[in-house]
């Protein structure tokens, strides 16, 4: 599995399924990340804040 890491989020690339949001920067919403990526994101049931 590949992972995309940005200042906004950690997104796992799930082959055959898509992009899964697994961590999000404090102060941001899922909608903020969704708008910035322009891609439909799956939301991890274990979504957590990025440790800073």
C-alpha cells in the first residue's frame, strides 16, 4: 500500500478501492481536505488527528 503525506492529511492509496483519509491535521475538517484534493475520499473508521 502506498501513502500520500501532506501538511493537511495522510491518505492511503487502496488498490481497487481508492483513496482513504486516515489522518487529518488539527483544525481541519474532512470537507476541507476533500475540497483541496479534488478527489473523492473514503474515510477511515479509525480517522485520527496528525500528531504534531
